């Protein structure tokens, strides 16, 4: 095949081995802790055939080489750990809560320093990059749905001498591919949309640089933050259908966002697909779709917002995102999330019928009024 496959096809077709007659169609679950001596694989902490199939798909989709880890935060830790002692990291002030808590913990012990910035404000973010070792980008951000100008930040970050990493969990490689925009590293919480069925916790790092790949692989072997082969199999099975899942979830999210805008109990909807969203025009340029995540601010703050989560019957009140089922939670209930509007509900939109979703959400919003 000479023509580059489309991302939807890559998700289905990559990672299937040599296609020799009689081979299994799917990669087997390689349940082994070690390998007979003399081959390329040596020990189960260093390599596994089921990981490699999943890595071939994630790497192929992002346009680099992927390594899977025990969790998204395990993958993020591997990237952070390759920085020198005393390094400076620039991160979105509204980055994923776990990333901020990790950096806060490391800064508290003198391992590194970090500078929080408004990542949607490109010039302010780049002004903070002087002397920085790493610029960390998230877009859309979790859960404020801010859009960062990845291309401009990559160019400016590199000019300042920083490595640039992008947490691509919310967008997935079907909607944006940061390595093509010049980023050095992409990380994923595979737990979310890539695996897509709320049944595994896993992460991935992707890079096109051999040196970085070697450094991250060393981190994985030395830290031992490795996924189980069964989990890798499940994640790969989920990833095969990413394109169709995302298509439905996005369509549902767009419809919910447009209906929620005029709901009497809703103060504000944050979804880059809305034409008056602050990130809309940049997202339209940078992404192939607006994604399946949205946030709503409920009138009256924390208490009515919690009440909505208590009244839903179909939507699942739970943390996490990217599964087939729609999930809702008030993010401000978590440590480190008190900076958020107290009535902000993050909704991870799933694959249910839109009218079923709407009637449940509508009754839950109206229930207390
Ligand atoms: C969930 C999440 C992570 C962390 O991934 P885990 O698999 O939970 O360790 C990192 N970044 C973003 C944007 C996330 O949503």
C-alpha cells in the first residue's frame, strides 16, 4: 500500500503482525513473565508482545513510536522523570489535576519547579518559557475546555529551548496530532477514550525521537510502571472502534451542548463546538472535531450541582471519562480543584441515544426547581 491510511483505518488495521497463513487475527494475550533466552524479548518488565501490538496502533495514529504504561499518570511520570534535577516546567494552570498534584509534590521536595500559565493565552504562556526545560500543553484542558494554540506554543517553546509535551487525552489522535505540529512528546491516559470502555487503567507516551523513546523506555523498565498483558489486549480491542465511538459521542456532545445553552438551570456551557465559545475558531482550525467532553455551570453553585449528580438515573455519577456511558461529576469536589467554578459539572458524553440522555439530564437539572 503506497497511500497513507486514514486514522479510522489505522485504528482497525495496525498491530496485527505478519499476516502469515494460520496466524491468529488478533494478537494473543502474552501471559508470561519471561522469555526463552536468545531472542529480542528478555523479561516481562521490559517487553511484551501484547503491549507491542497496542503500541503499534497508538504510535501509528499519533505519527511516532509509542510505549504503554500502567496508567496515564505513570506515562506522565516517565516524561517528568527524564528532566534534570532542578528543571523548570511550564504547565496550564488548569491542567489535569493529577499532573498538577504530581508537580506540586515534586516541587515541594525540591526536585523541580513549575510555572502555571493560562495556556489559551499564547504570549503569556511563552513569556513564562524563558529558561524552562519543558512546556506542558493540554488542549482542550480538563475540565475548563480551554483551547491552546499547539503549533504556536511548540514553535515558541522550542525557540525558548524547552521540550514540548502535549497531553492529548481529550482530543485523541483522531482529532489532533501534536507530533505533526512539531511537539516532541504526546501522552495519553489510555484509560479514557482510547480504551473507551471504563474497564482498564493505562497510559501511553509517544515520540518521534529515538533518544526520547530510549529514555522513556528506560524509565518504564526501571520504575516498573507496566501494564498487564490482559489490560493491553482490552485496550487494543477498545481502540479498534475509536472512530465510530467518537463519531457518536461527538454528535451527542454537540447536541447536548446546544440544548444546555438555553436550559433555565444552566449558567454557562463550555464546549469548543459552540460558535461563541472562546476556543471555537482555534479548535475549528486545529482539530478535526470538537470532542465528547463538555462542562456546564449550574445556577446556584456547588449544592444544586451536586443535587443534579444525585438525581441522574441514566448518566453515571462518577469520575473518569471517555467510556461508552455518559458520566457526570462536580469537579470541585476534589482536592486541588477548588479554583474551579463551584457549580461546574464535567460531562463525558457517551454513546446512548440522545433523547434518552437529554430527558435524564433535563429532569436532573429541573428536579430541584
Ligand atoms: C485521567 C487523565 C490523566 C491520568 O490518567 P490515568 O490513566 O488516570 O492515570 C491524565 N491526563 C488527563 C487529561 C486525564 O483526563
